[in-house]
C-alpha cells in the first residue's frame, strides 16, 4: 500500500490487487483507497472501470483497519499486488449458437417485432411482452404487438426473468437490472470472474450459470451464498439454471443437477443424452432441452425422467402450457415443435424468422425471441395449427423497431419534500451503514425495523431517506423488497 501523510495527520493510501487465472478463469481487480476516515473500494473485471463504493468511519484508524481487513481477505483468496493497466481486458463470452433455415411449413405467426439484434431475453406477463437483445435494448409490447416502451441497458441482455412482482434483466456487463420501475436500477452485481450464461431468481435468491459449467447463488443483499462446479467435463458450459423454492436446478454438459437453494447441498443428478442448453420449469417438474435434440421432463423431487420429447435437431429452447398438457421446443433449424405430455409429437412448423433462442407460452399463444432479433407471436390453437399444416396462414403483421428514446440505468434519483410523503401513500426507507456495508430498512410505521430491504445498489447513500412506491415482504418473510419508483427525500 502506498501512503502519504495529510495536513491533519491522517494517512492516505491505495492498494491495487489483481487475480488472473489461466484457461478463462478469474480476471478481476480490487482496489482499496483510504483518505482520512473514508475508504473507497473499486472492483470489477480487469480492463474495465469497475464499480465504486465508499464508506465513512468514525476515524482514520478505524478506516485504515477496515481497509486492511478488505485487503487481507482478497490476498487470502489469491489476489496479488499489480500495476493498473499491466493486463488487458478479456473479451466477454457471448453464446455462439449456429442456426439454419427450416424447410418445414410455416407456423401461424400473428405478428413479428424486429428488435434490431439477436435476442435471448423474453418474458410475457399479464399486460406486456418483453424482448431483450444483444444490443442491450429491452422493448415492451402489448399482447397484440403494440410497442409501449424501451430500456437501454449497457450491454447485451442474457435473459429476462420474473420473481413475483419484480422483473429482472441479466446483462453481459455482469449486472442484473430491476425493470420494475420507470428507470432500470442495479439489483445485483455478479462477481467479475463469473461469466453469465443464464440466471434465474426466486424470492430474491439469484442463481447464475457460467461458461465454466458452474453455478453460483447470491442472496437478496447480493452476498455470495455458495458455488458448485458441474459434473460435466472440464471447461464445459452450463446454461440452464432454474430456481424454485428450496431447490436450484442446473443443466450442463452431462445432465441436470439439483441443489438445496440455501445450502448448495447436492440433491440429485440425472444424466441426459447430449449437453443441456436450455431449461424450463413448472411447479412439480423441470424441463431440459439438449444439443442432441431431446427435451427431458424431470420430477423436481428426485430427478426421475417422466417423459422425453424428440426433436430433429439441437434444442435451443423449450416451454410448456401451465397445465403441462403441451410441451413446446425450438431447434437450431428455425423450427418449433409441440408435443403431447406423453411424448407424442403433434406438430413441427418453421418460424420464418430464425431459430428460437427463448420462448414462453401464454393464453394459447407461443411467444419466441430469435436469432434474427424477432419477438414473434404464434397462434398455438389447434385450429390455427391445422390451417398452417395445410399451408393456410394468417396475415402476419411486421412491426419495425420503434423510434423510442431508450431509458438508461441511472444513479440519479428524483428528490421530493417530506410533504409529499403524506399525499403519496408511499413508504419511507432509510440507508444505514452496518459493518462496513450500506443496508436499507423501513422507517414508516407498521413494518419491522429490524428487517432489511432489497434496494437498488447504485443509489444508496448513507443517512439518506427514500420514498418508495411500495414495500412488500419476501415470500419466506425474512426481508422486505422495494417495488416501483424511488424518490429521495430532502
């Protein structure tokens, strides 16, 4: 640590550490700077600006001691002193999937929205459908294809997942953004050595699969819980992750594993024919699509294979109807399939707009996002499919990329006076410093002041109070979750 004595007798200093492993492992930095009673930490992937957090302590001695603890923790994990700029950034791994055109009859596509870049992210809720593409755009559309909004995230969108009332987008910049309000906010910051392939969230617990075939979970405060390597071969990819109550399900090169959500304890392993590329879940079952054309239907309790569904090419995506009556799949030849629960193939049709990277079924419609950047809505009713199999298709509406201003993530927060609290009906929360970390708790009456609040990471300021639209208890009851727009109180 370099140091200098300031005019008031306190000590300033900066320690810069790096951890870089061969073979595509960790490649990250950690910098601790002490300025009097303030400690500033900067961390992230080598070659990037990284994230910055500052904490103020009662005095310079306590600040120096806290900084020393942070440095010691990192050194024990393998970090070593380095010179900034000595190592170059590694490129972000973007999933490379080969797609070709289907020769099957075309599916009855009702409408198609061109998002402008290949798209992995999809979510279809009660009111809107969302598509997130590799340019970082997330568009919202009504179920009849009318574009209503656009978020502009800093990097490619890996996936869009819902957790009760909350909606999250995982990005190639290593962050997970909460899309529940008017402005995207940083909800989670994944460790710099975890190259996100897919993620899922259940009651605030985030599961992340990575390019090394591993899986990592963090809690609602973005604190590491556990990490496991897959039973797949060294360097294998692990794409599928689904979080559900007490379990986390991980698909990789040799099958599907189940772990205890809180402990990470292995529960079961089911081998598959071919590497798992995508997963879906329903209350009692989990579905895994493989690179050899199979979709597996597994019991969540013990991993037993209840059924298998055979496609003609590698399966990029799969989904089911809520009752499990129908199972859908998309392959790398731009075809979509529908199967009966027992494995009988009911139909196979071409998308006409690329291979389906992701899909979701809702109200007799199959929504897909594709290699050419489309969000397409397919009429999945029996009558529409019969017509399509005879070559009779509905007139497809092509919706071009809307010229909407993108709402970007921001650490800026609108400020309002205390008088607004009475009129708004919102909830007041406060940011406090505990053990060197910024926590948030509710100060409005009627809430447990001991419970922490899941709250955007990049807008926390020690001592600040915020007015949030709504605060709800987590499903398990151990913490609160902020929802909707957030304003800072003057």
